[in-house]
């Protein structure tokens, strides 16, 4: 019975691998921040400037993950296994085209992005360029990874994605540690370790798809389904609009933090990693809402889908509350993981309560997003995100920068953005 599959026990069993998988995804930047933060403050600032650039141009194309997951899961739920091969091949081809097509301009215009757009200068610019020039080589691998993870989640292979991301994380962790502390390669060594980790993760995922090609409809002629291209393109435009606005928000935050000073930028980078660690963990619930939710919608079982959605919201409240308590009481421990610099820790103290308390809002907002992703209601998501950006985030962030002139002022803008996401997501899910 589907009701058994939407019990709390079944949901948690499905979600736990997703949580571990998603929580491990940001570990490349997380590990680099933790290692470099104990060595050099400028390196941490360089990391923030670089990842704001590359991360921004990767997040825009996350329709290759969420859009593909929903598309494949709905087809699988509807029993249309004959078209899975076309979905998979189209998604991979689009990832390669985007990865190379966007990666080349990023490679040639890196200095302009870091100096003119991000505002990096002096030693910060020199170190940022060193890290950026290596990470940008792996940009196509990053885009391909986004698509591969989306494909496997759509196929309900959540445990496999967890294994692949775990491998990527281990390679990056060991490689970065050895490169920085053992071989003395500095920030360049950390960048190469990250590129290598993505390469190995992509190889494992592609190998699995190749070994199961017949079951997935890839055994015969591999060809592009132009209906898929149109469908993904339509989803992609709306998702790119939504994600582009969200990415622009983080881009603006990083650019303004850069202009506040190197120490402020380093504190912002540490806070962002702690924020993202919780976000990615809680996003495991959103993955369940998208992958399993789309599967149920493909079957036409809306009653089970509503039951799943309600229970995921209750779990989100529990997860968000747990992270609030953990972050609030483990402040010194968490800050110490990333840095031992007193000036950075003092700045973090000014925003810590708000960072911790906002996790409850974030958790619920992510699950509502996941439900809407599974329903492929990307038009609604795009419109609401643009409203949040224009009418909530922009006024708050420029007030925080111009009037407060502090990291706290910038952080309140991010909280305001997610609060709007939560309430608009609740409204949108009522229609499903």
C-alpha cells in the first residue's frame, strides 16, 4: 500500500540517504574553508570570492538536477520506462554543452569577475586568481555532476547518490589536507584536490549508468528527444530565473561583504558554510518531496502525495528546531572547526543567534520548495522568488550595508528572503 510508503518510518528510511547525500554536496567548499581557515585569513577570503563566482554560474543551471529529477521520477511513476533513456541522454548532453559553453568564458574573464565585480584587490586578488584558475578547469565536471545526481535521484537511487558524494567528499578531504599541510602546495593544492574529487565522482556515476544502460532504455541508439529538450528548456528557463535570482542574492551579499573588509569577508565565508551545512542537511527532506513526491504524482495518487507532504512539513519543523538548538549551544565548537582567528570569531558572535534561529524558517521553506519541484510548478517558484528578491531582499541588504555597515545587516536580508520563501511556498502547495 502507498500509505505504508508514506509512513514516518518509510519517509525517514528514504530520506536519511538523501540527507547524507545532500549534506555531503557542499563539503568541497566546507573542507577547503576549514583547512585554509586555520592557515591564512586571506585564503579564506579568496575562497569566498572565487566560489561566489563559480558557484553562482553553477547554481543557475540546477534545473539539470531538480528538473531532471522530477521529469524522470514522474515518468518512472507513470510506468513510462521506455522514455527514460531519452530523458537521461538529453540531460547529460545538455550538461556537457552548458559546462563547456559557460566554462570557457569563465576561464578567460576570471580576473575581471574577481576584481571588477567582486571587488577583490591586492593580496586578496592574487590569491583568488590562483584558486580560481584551477577550480574553473573543473567547472564542466561540476555541471555534469549536477545532472548525474539529478538523474540518479529521479531513478530513486538515493543510496547510490550518497555513496558517490561520500567518495567525492573523502577524496577532497584527504587531498586538501595532504596538499596544504603535508606537501605545502597551499591554496592551489586545495583547488586541485576539489577538481580531482569531482572527476572521480562523475566517473563512478557514469560507470553505473553504462552498466545499466539496457534497463534504462540506453541499450539501443542514443539520440536526443527534442520534446525532452523543449520540456527541460521550459523548466530550465523558469528554474534558471528562480535560481538566478537566489544566486544573485548570494552574489550581492559576497560582494558587499568584500567591500566591508577582508576580516568581514572571512567571517561571512565561515558563516555561509555553517548556514549551508544545515541547509544541505535539511534539503534531504526536500529531495524526498521532489523525488518520491513526483513519483506519486506520476502514479496519479494525490492522496498519498498530500499525506507525504504534510508529514515532511512536520519533520522539517523538527529538523529546523534541532539545528537551532545545536547551533546555539555549540557555537564555540562550530566556529573553532573553521577558524582560530579571534577577529573572525568576534564578528561571528554578532550574527550567531540569528544564524541559529533562522534554521527553523529555512527547513520549512526548503520542503515547500521540494514539494513544488516535484509538481514541476516552476513558474510559481520563479515568480515568488523574484518578488522576494525585489521587495524583501534588496531593500534589506542595501539598508544593512549603507546604514548598519555590518555583517549583521547583510545577514538579516538573507533571513528575510527565506521567510518570504516559506510563506509563499505554503500558499503554492495548497493548490497541488
